[in-house]
C-alpha cells in the first residue's frame, strides 16, 4: 500500500514539475518537445482514468470522473496554448 501511495505522490510531483517548466516558472530541464510528450501522456492517462471512473460500480469512484476530466481538459488547454516558458 505504501509503495502505490509513494508512486502516486511521485507522479503528481513530477506532473507539477513539468507544468512549472511548461509555464516558464523554472528552468527547462527537458526540451520543449519532451515536455509536450510527457503532458500528452498525462492527458491520455487522465482520459483513460476518467473512462474507468465512469464505468466504476460505486458512486464514490464515479465522482472522481469529474476531477480527472477537469485535469484532462486543463492539460489539453495547456498543450494547445501558444505561449511557452
């Protein structure tokens, strides 16, 4: 259980790090194309997670579809924006 929670925290921190680089708030440690590929991967992950949450059996899990869909939409907006850091 601790391993999965640790991985979840790591991926969330990594996403935050990538978003800070994309926004120009910290130095780019990756090329812009690599940053975009990582964000596309997170977008796909959030879309798949949204579908999984919608198809879940419990209402509690279905509620999380709203959060993952919002995350996917926000990453989509970030990827489509013309301004980069």
